[in-house]
C-alpha cells in the first residue's frame, strides 16, 4: 500500500546515499575542511611525539609517545579535543540508541492496532538488530580511514529519517523494513568506541570506552521510560486518548533531536588529539589508510572472532532485552504498557555505572597483573551473567524477576565494558576494523537470541541464552594477544609499542604476571 511504499522509499534513499559503492569519494569530500590554524609542522610522521598539531596545548595531561592521547578523564571538562570528543561520543550514541529502540515500548500498541502476530513482531525486532551487523562491518575500517566524527554525524542524521517515518507503517512488512533502516543507528557504536580509543591512552582507555559505551547504551533504558511512560501517554492526551495517533506521531520528537545533534557533532569536535584526519594528511602527519587492508588485518586476527562471540553474549543479550523486556512483563505478569515500559527501563538504567565499572575494573586488573587481569575480569563477568540469566528464567514472581533482572543487567553491562577494554590491544593500527567486527558480534547475538524468543516460550529462550553465555566465558582461555599474557600462561612484554602493537628490538624484559 501507499504508506509502506513511502516507508520503503525514504529510508532506502538515505541509506544508499550514505553507504553506496562510492562511499570513499563522498566521505573524502566531507572530511576536507579548511585549516583553522597551523601552529607547527616539522614533517614528522603520524604517532610521533612532534609534528603538526591543531592545538598547541591541551586541557588534560597527555602522553606524547601515544600520539598526544589523554592520560586522564576529566568528566567536568568539555574542552577540545579530548573531552569534547568524549562527551559527544556518549551523547550521540545515547541519542542513536534512543531512536534505535524508540519503537520498542510501543510494540504492544502497534501489534494490537495492526493485528500482528508474535512472530511478526519478533521478526521486526530481529531485522532491526540484524541489519546493523553489516553496517558495523562497513563502518569499522572506514573509521581507520576517515575518523569517527564524519561517520558519526552522517549515520546519526541518516537514521533519524526512517525514525520520523514510524507513523507511516501499515503492515508487518512495513514495520520490518522500517526497523531495518532505523537499525542504521546501531552502527554508531563503532565510532563511539573508536573515537575514545583515539583520544585516551591504553592505561585509561578501558574506562573511557566503557563510560561512553555505557552512558550511550543508557539510551536503551531511557527510551523505554520516556517513550513508553512519558511521551506516549502525553501524545495520547493530545489526541483525546487515541493511542494509534499517539504512536504514529511520537517518534518525530527523537528523530528531530538526532538530526540536530549529528550536525552539531560534525562542526564542533575533532577526529584525534592533533586534529582532523584531513588536516593531518595534508601536513604529512598521517598516511593514507586502505579501508580494505584494515578490514583484512582485523578479520584475520583470531582474537577478533573470540571477542565477537563473547560480545554476542553480552551486548547481544542487552539488545534482546531491549526488545523483549516490556513485552515479557506485560505478557507474563499482566502489566500495562506504561508499567511494563517503566520496569523494562531498569535494565538500561544499569548502564549509568555498570559498563563503566566493568572497564574500570579491567583497567585496575591490567595495572595489577597485566593482560591476564583483563581476561580474568572478562571471564568472571560472563560467567556471572550466564548464571543470573538462568535464575531469571525460573523467576515466578514480579518482585523476584525485577531483582534478578537488576543483577543480571549489572553483569551484562560490566562484560560489555571489559570486552572493549581488550579490543584496543588486539591490533592497535586496525582498531576501527576490530571494533566494527566485535560490535557486529553483539548484533549477531541479538539475532540468534531473538530467533529463540520468536520460536520458543520465554523460559526456553532464556535457558538457551544462559547456557550460551556460560559457554562463551570459556573462550577467554584461547585469547592470545601478541606481546601480552594469556588467561592461564605467559607474561606481558615491557617492550610492546602501545601505538603499533609491535615489540621493540631490545632484550626481552617481562613483567611476571
């Protein structure tokens, strides 16, 4: 019908504009800004302590040997380039996550108005997270080539268009296609993690990545509360208690905010501590990077795929809960749409501190016993997460289910934080590609678990999820990063270059783990 045709046309146009075969040419054009200043230019290459810089001084303490990356996280500072990028990273990802799941607390209303089956609703949820897999694969290597800023802005603006078209759907097919294109927003996670990895040193990057990722993921919980328990009732009031008119118009609000924030991010932030990638390349401070070569290097690293599976069993679980929680509490415990959305939001609210806690504990463990500490942290978090999912599956009372969900959520997000505390070490020059692949693992996990919820009852689906997570925790045994200890053996080498991942050519000195 006409409504579904319109839904198809607009998102497809925005998607193809941003990710067509000529993406390189388009991004190259976008990244060519005029230089704002030229403090100095010694012609020294990318990553060296000297060379051209956009800024002659910083608001934070930096490490010249790590490309002027910040050695501290000053949360109350918004100064360029480090902390400005930090705050834009989490706020933009928050907004992206918000629009990605803005429709989730409204699904029960959409289901009833369009007379959809459980399978059709879950198909749309699976498509919404599944479509993001390819987007993350694409964006990862392009981060290495163009930086996070341009891609972040473009993706956020593109995803806002289908979000605004939510009210045009009239069938299960239209809903699935709409959510496929809204899923573009999920790709912003790659830029979120890459950006802070470019701005903060290895000693604090675990905490930085975890904070921006966690506060961004918080959008998944806030959207349940704001869309389901605040804006939806407000719009119903505007339309004389007409719930259909309310859900058909309410998504315009987050779509408008997302588009505006993408524009602000593009113009008022920087790609790296020393400036934008286009500026660095013009001054000879950064070599041209092949996105294909970056992706090849990242995808041929076995550690990347081990983390892919582990991230599928933490972030994939969170995405599944974002789609399932409100429906679960409404169907299993008889809650209203507004009450179920409020309860479901608790899961996302744990991101306020849980993911950051995971990254911080990983940083502390690294400081104490090296890489072995990060791997043990990852293993324990995943094992606890899996055990709590199994307990949640057997919860018989509303109160018991809510309490278990809180602790279950805590370990889900902590495991996400510890995962991306490891990612920057795997192959530093190709961090963008690896971030994209591992991030895609989260969406792949959501597709797998979503299929379980689509075909099985809630208890069986949660049981499969729990045992899968427990199995993934054992994969830490096989993670071996060049120059660092593994979970059960080896030592960290003191000569590892933190920017390139290579081992410096002097007699091996190791720190006992």
